[in-house]
């Protein structure tokens, strides 16, 4: 792509760099004409769209070679490697390839089912057996394996039916005798068992009332936003929406479903026509690609001698009608398929733009409306884009248009007006798309422990456009919380919101997480606006202390700031009326750390780098930073020991780390977030070596700082409380654990509603 940019004439680049929205028709027309006469461009398009050139198509030879490797590993009882090879083979195997008397893909499903069963993954094994039978209904061995899988999950009645079909289809006398023997043993077990099989694998939170007291309105400073038309109580669900379009991030293609974005199980499914996306279920495969497994009828005649009851069982198991794509749902991967490379190579936001365009075409009966930017009716920031980004959007818009024409040339015209519309669409996506973030921890099937919670993280898995959700404006001190359950966004009130108030969520950074200057820089880079929320325009304790230093005067609690933070905090006081300043400084918490703000005029004059905001004393921050750097060596050593789970190394490193933490407390302000992070690390270390009482004290020390930075009911505090509760359980302090867990339950219920128990299983230890 860089080579393509390099051949664009300088004068054309300059015009693009300086372009406004009004210039787009001209700049896009010039670039399109230039590329249309450029052999290098057409070669690039061929590389992206020719299935013969691409590496994303199906390959029967490669599938058979990989299948053979899986068989070798299975014979050596290396079942994990066998599972991996069978999954690789399934990814590239053509759906219509034959394997002796059966379909190659059905054989691969059956082989993988055997490996899954050996590994104790019985539900996954059962699903693979069923997939094999959809493709090859008369596959005796698949019915036998399905019976074994059903038996392993105590679904005995279904297993008996599977055995009955298998014994009727099995040709060899020895095979029939083995099946009959196992069936009879199962019949005896069934007679003595009262077990039932729970088929409700999908959990739902039930129907929850969505408040209708929210409406879109415009403001002078922010444009459109969402406002409450009535009082909204804490914890209310104010918005729920599926995306207009979404795309999984490239780094998550191997770990998360390309349709629902949930983590993949061991029995992944691949696209029927290419090897790029992976899916967690047949339903997701159909929804994304628009096609289900073909139902091959070869040798189905051998089923005619079955009883009516068994034939009905075969029809039920192999039915593909239950996976038909929901009407009205756009098959978002269909136009990218067929072995073409472009959806694997181009950036995610460009692929997302292609999905929006093709959904637009499909919804307009395959007619292209040139005003495609009206699809989303969202703002853009093309005029304020960096020059390099403007050029990038121009180039990718022309490339995307050519790629889409490979799928639907009739309804996607090659026109400069369309290119200019795609440029604006990419600009809309840049400032309006949301990162789909899911919560990940070590094992969601087990209650959270300290080790598990300390590894809880928010993982960005996809990028999506929500037409209504995008209308919620940002605040660094939000009053609503957005989270994702699969593809769906949920927004909840985290405060009691008065009628007429704007509902604001965080686009990422929040007060307590980063200081004001860091938040402003990120928001300007990613979303092209300067935040003027209360957190960025009013003095607050968090921004003052989060990265502040300790005053050297004995007994002084004042904070010392470096130059970067000083400039940011001074701007808060310089650009607002004095009457607002008075209300801001009327805060005892601020007075405790910045008394000079009350005493000096103008108030901003007290903000001097390396000088205490209470006593005014000079502090040499360079010397402090050097001391902190040395202390971090021992802390990093402890962190590495924890990551490796080396208990001996942890015990050796923890004492030096505690000394380093004490050193940090003399250099950094007592409410500096770094101290909270190190206290949390040390708490985890003490917990791992069995010193739970000390771990509790360290966890509580971290918690006290976070409560000051974020507020007592923030989700970050909830995460820390989960850790504290788990240590209290380990210390056999049941009463304390129950009290802590009650706080956790309240915080999680506010932020996640009924989804809390699913997203954080076992977090509420007393429930």
C-alpha cells in the first residue's frame, strides 16, 4: 500500500492534504482516473480479489495432508495436537470433497469428535458428531460416536436412539455385536438412572424493561446528544442495540467467533467458501455467511429400512432448517467470501465500511443510492483529519470500491462520487465506531479467585457502528456505563439522573484512570475533539494526585506536580468564570492537598512545577524520579515471579518489593495511583505464599486509594473488592467476605444488571 501511495503525483497529494469536504468530488475524481491508468494499481486489485492468487480459499490436498498429521497424533495419544490438526484441516477442506463412502468434511468432524471426547470435551464432541451426520446421514460410525458422546453427558435416551440407528447401518457382524453390547449396557444404566440432560446451553437474563425516558436533542457545544425526559433511577437500562455493522479485529480471528464475538470453543467452524473467519456455532456461521451445510443425500436410500421412529430421529438430528438465517439479518461476510484476500488484508475500518455499503445495497433492493453517507446520519471530522489520514482514506476508498465490484459489479458503480462518499463514510466510522469490549478471565465456569480476578481484563475484540448508541456523548465523569454482551450494546445509568440531564458515557479514559492531559491527548487523537466535561474543566482531587509527588516537608499532605500536569490544571482555572472557580475550590478534599488554590490570586498562580500546592516548598522531581526508577527494579522482579507462578521466587522477591513500595510512598503522593497498583501486586504475592492477613491489609490499602480516585461505587472499585473478598475467603473470614461481596453485588448490579452473574461468575461469593 505504501508503494501505491508513493507513486501518486506530489501535486495531487498536496490537493488531497489541503482538501475540505467540498473538494472531495474533485480530489476523488483525479485519484480514480490516475489509478485506472496505473498497472500497479490493477495488479494490487488482482492480488486482493483473485481467488487463484489468494491464500484464503479451500485446498483439498492441504486438508488431506493435515488430516493425516492429525491421525498420526491421535494414534500416539497426543490428542491436543490431533485436535489442532483436524481443526486446521476443516478450515481448508472443500465442503463437497469425497472421502471413501462419505464426505471429507464429515470424516474430519468425526475425527475431531473423537479427539474432543478423549479430552473430556463431551458437548463439543457431540456437536461435531451431529455436524458429520448433517453431511453424511448414513454414516454408521458417526451415529455410534454420537451415542458415546450423548452417553458421556448422561443423555441416555438420545444415546439409545443413536445406537439403534448405528446398529442398523453397520455392515460388519463384529461391529454390530459391539454396538449391541454397548447399547445393552447403557439400557441397564438407563434403568437405574434418574439423570436428565439439560439442553438449555444458552443463558439469558430474561426480559428487562428498557426506559423510554431518553430522547435525542441538540446543544450548541456538543451537537446532538441523548437527554433524559424524566428522572432516571440508578441502575436503569437506558439503551440496548445491535450493531448496524461490525467486524472482528484481526488479532482476535483465531480466538473469537467472527459473528457473535464470544470466545471460541474447541469445536470451531469455518466459512464454507473460504478459510478466513471462524465461528462458534452453526447458527453464527449461517448468520454471517448466509449459507448452511449442504445436505448430501448420497446413500440416504440405505436409511429406508429403518423404522418410522428411527427415521424421524435421523430427520431431527440432521435437520438443517433450524439454522436458517433470520429474515432481515444481513449476511455480513457473504460479499467478502470465495477465497478473495481483500477482507483479510485491508484494515478493519475499511472492511467495516464495505459491510455498511453492501448492507445499504441489499436493503435498497440491490440499487446503489449515491448518498451513502446518509445511511448512518452521523457526524464526521474529515476537515480536521491529519493530511496522511486524508490520503489514506482516498486510497482505501478507491481500492474498496474495486473489491466490492468483484462481488456485485452491476449494483456498485465505479464512480468518483461514490469514492467521495466512501471517504466520508470512513471519517464517520473513525469518530463514531465503538470498540466492542468483552470481559475475559481465566475460567468463567469456576467461581472467581484472587488469581483469576487479577487476570481479569477488558479485551477489545471487534469494531462496530451503533446508529443510536453513537449519539451518546463523552464525559470523563460519565453518568452511564456501556458494556457488551456478545454483539449487543447495553447502556445503564450509574447515577440517579435528573430530568433534562444529558446522558454521557466514557469513550475510554475516565477521571481516576488517566490524568487530564493524557485524556485530552487521546480524545483529540482518536475522536478529533477537545473534551470540556466537568472532569476536564473543573478541579478535582483525582487529576491532582493521580500522578502527583510527595512534598518533602514533614507532615505536609500537599501534592507536587510536574510541568505536564501543571499546565493542564492551570488551563482549568484560566478559561472559566471566577464564580465557578469559587464553587470548585469549596471542597475540603482539594484544600487538603492544594491549600494555596484558596489563598493566592489569581488562583492559577499557585500551580508551579515542582512546588507543593500546600506549603509552596520546592521539590526536586528529577531526583525523585531516579529513586523511583531504582525502586521499580524490585517491583518488576516480583511481578515477573507472579507471572511465572514461581512461589519460591515470589517469597524471595516480596521483601525487597515491600521495601521498594515503602520507598515509593516517600517519593509519590499517598494517593498516587502507582502506589495502589503496587499494593495490589504485593497483596497478590502475599496471597500466593499463604500470608492472607497481610494480603488483606495490602488489598485494603490499594482499595482506599482507588475509592478516592474513582469514587466508592465505580466499577474499578468493584474489581478490587472482588479480589479482597477472595482473600478474605482464603483467610476463612466468612463474615468479612460476605460484607465485601455485598458491596460487589451492588456495584455489579448497577453497571451490568442481570448480566453481572454471567459476565462475573462467582464474583458475588455470598449469593
